């Protein structure tokens, strides 16, 4: 059974396959030409600096599960699954999903 690597698109989460960067994950923010603009979600294990929340640009050709590429982890949750914890007031809510991503409720999701 083969698993195809999906096309890179915003909201997806990918993991760094480089043995020097084990544990590093990132979220695709946008695609600009042949590069993806990504936010770092988790640091590489043992990294001396905290890069979480910073952005980086990565060539799309690197999003393949090779030893120096990136492997796909998951798609962003569909909008209808981003249920606000308070159905009455949606003005300033934020919450984390099962993957540790934070969402903000603008009200129009419900």
C-alpha cells in the first residue's frame, strides 16, 4: 500500500526528517511561488535556541520524505470542527486543538 505525499498547502503540519533536526515540526502558512512560508511549531530535540513561532522559507521540492526532506503529519482541521467552547459569546475566545495549534473564534465559524 503506497501513501502519496500531498501537495503543500496552508495549515498542514510537517516534520523535519533530517537526523540533526529530530522533533522539529512546522505549519505551512502560505505558498509563495516555489517556496513555502512556515511557522516553527516545535524545536529540534536538544536545540540550544527556541525557534517556536518564528517563520522560515523552505523550497517546495524539500517536502518529500527523504533523509533531508520533510514528512507530512496532518491536514488542518476542517472549519466546521473548530467549534467554539462558548456558543453564546464568540468575541474573544481562543483554544488549542489536539495537535497543540491555537485557534481564535471570530464568530463566523459557527
